[in-house]
C-alpha cells in the first residue's frame, strides 16, 4: 500500500497551484440538468435517472452527518453546489492542476468564500474514491455548526468520516482511509501530549512528508480510539480543560482521563496493535426518495456559468474561469449570475476595484438571488470603504439577508456596514447572529471582536481576542494579539482623559477601521 497522500496536500492543490486548462466550455453541448433536494443543488449532464440516484447518495451522506454529528444543530451555512459529470474527460477540465496537469480524483471538494463546490465523476462515484470530498465536507460541517476545536481533533474527525461508504443499503463507517494503517505500521507514534499540541503553524503540520502523514494517521486513530472505547465525554472534558491549561496538556489529560499522557499513549498503541478497530454497519432510514427530487433542464449558458464559477474558485483555473465568465457576460449582459461569479473571481484575484462596476450593474437589475448584493458590498469593502460608500451598503446587505437569511457572511457584512455607518448597537447584534449561523468560523469571531471594540463593548472585545490567541490559524492569533495591545492602550487613554470624554467626543471608537486579519 502506498504512503498516504494527505488531505492537506489535496487542499493545497485546490488553493495554491497554478496553470491553465484549454478547451472552452462551449465546445461541447451536452444536456444539463439542475436537480434539487432538501439539502443540495446539483448541476449535471448525467441522465435523469442517474442524476437522481447520485444526489440521493449525497442526501444519505447528509443524513449520516445529521444523525451522528449535527444532532439537530442545522447544516452548513455556506451554499454548496455539486457538479456531477458523465465522464472523467469532462471532469478533468475543472480539476486543480499539479505541474500543469489535472490531479487524479473521482471526487473533490472546492472551498470558497461565498460558496463551496463538490465535483464528482458520475462513472466512478460510489467506488470508494470520495475520501477527499468527504474529508473537506466534514470540515465545513464542523466549522458551521461547532465552536473551534483542536487541530488534531478537526483533522481526525475529517479522516474518520472520509471513510463513509454509501454504496450499499448498509452504511459502513470506520474503515481506515487508504494509507493510514501503512503509515502507523511503519512510523513511531507521537506522544499524545505532543499530538494534542500541534497547531497550524507547527513544523510538523507544515512538513510535506512523513511527519504530517503521522499527524493525520494518529489523529484518525485517536478519534477511533475514543469513540470505540466510549470516552467521548472524557474527550469533551479534555478539550475544555486544554483551553484553560496554559500549555499544561499533560495535566489536562490527567484530570480528564485519570491517567498520564504517557499511559494514554500506551493505551492507544495497544489499541492499534490489537487490530480490533470497530467498523459500524447500520441501515440508514431515508425519509425521502430519489423520485421526489425536483429536476429541471438548464440552458447551455446556465451550465457554462456554474462551471466557470467553480473554475474561478480554484487558483490554478482562475484565469480560465474569469475569461469564460467575461465571454458569457459579453454575450448576455443581463446574466446576473455570471456577473456575480465574475465579481467573486476578480475579488479573489485582488482585483476588487474592477469588480465594483460589474456588480453594481447586476445589483441595479434587482435580481432574486442574494449573491450579487453580497459580492457588490464585499467588493466595495475591499476597494473603497469610505463612510459615504458604506452607508449605501446597508440597504444592499439587508436585501441580501432577506434573500438568504442562512448565509452567515450576509449578516457579518451587514454588521460591518452598520457599524462603519455609526449604528454600532445593531452592528454588534448582527455580528453575533452571524456567529450563531457558523459557530466555528474564526473570521466571524474576529469580526465580532472588532465590531465590539468599535462599539466600546470592551469586555466583549477583550474576551473574544483573548480566546483567539489560542487559534489554530496564526493570522487570527496574531491579529488578536495586536488588537489586545491596541485595546489596552485605548482603554488607558480613555480612563486618563475621562473628564474630557464625558463632556466631549461621544464616539471615540467610531474612527476605528474594521478590517479582517491579513
């Protein structure tokens, strides 16, 4: 068995590699369908029967997550679109490039700021080759429904659920993802206090070779170990204690599990050596049937738009996607979906100023989709956030919220516009609501901290930034550290000049610019 090709490597491929794929979308004219189920929207050129069956597999996947993970909490806040292709040749045109060639995958998850995509090869889907897509889908579910959890736990759960097998009536969960057992058999185990302390800026996590493979494999095994031994309550207690331990992970382990980290590590090694890793097989009761899904034909232009939109979310295909969207919009200036997708692609490329007029025209057409409004406000925020401009964005974002009240970043951007316009009370309220829609999203938490700072709710701001110091993402930890320093200086200044403050300026905080961490 070959060594593990890590999920992080696949994610990096999605986000950082460069190159172009030729062959324009409109060189072929298959019949495309839009299939809608309670939790997904799929665009596909499969036949209607195969399209329904494929989407039913995704609904089964969601049902497993809802029963085992979400437990009634909800679903992902960010819109998710599935592109199911009738053959691998078509799918390759939209896969990220590695050394100029499409990567090999039967399914892949493409994350985005405003929407996520899952790409699947209809001929191969269901052959146990969806690990990467399932891994990344797990991350999106955890981010949108739970508070931040330690890196090892996040990756371990993603590896655990990446083994989900939906091919048969009996759902299988717990099989080792390909390569993990090999890695553990041929590597030394990490002490658990070391595994539990890994962050996104740790050398081990950023090593592209054996160390990171061990981190992923042992994180998966640890999740399996705690689940199989019914120790999830102890694990939850440990995670809570770890956040309060000031680095004393061994002490947190001792309190939560009533044994030292060395002993717990030995228990984990014995568990692996026993070969008794539990695989669950259960019959999933589905309250829906494939024939209940709504199927409607879409035009070639609509199909081209959503595919080019997906390309725009992949760095190595961004130029291709942008060119395709520009061509679509040139042929049909009233295509607000293409305008929104083009604006999003330009923003991602750091060309927000170019996106503003395109998105403004789309908004003036008053579309029934939230996305043009959201992208327009975002482009203005990134390119020209003057107070006069931002005031005009408040009604724009209220329209976006009205059209999609489930997308957390609609409320986040509305909160920013309200706060920057002087309505700090409502800004804090809407920023809090954004976080309820996606509790594990540290960007939303960081934004709430900045808005609370501006609103002079300093206790809330200090609490948020103190928590963010423990972020597994170094950019949020660095931003929180800087904001805490500014907050301390500002509070000292206000306290020192309180008599002047009481008789003078009533909006000292209104000049603080709210910006996301770089």
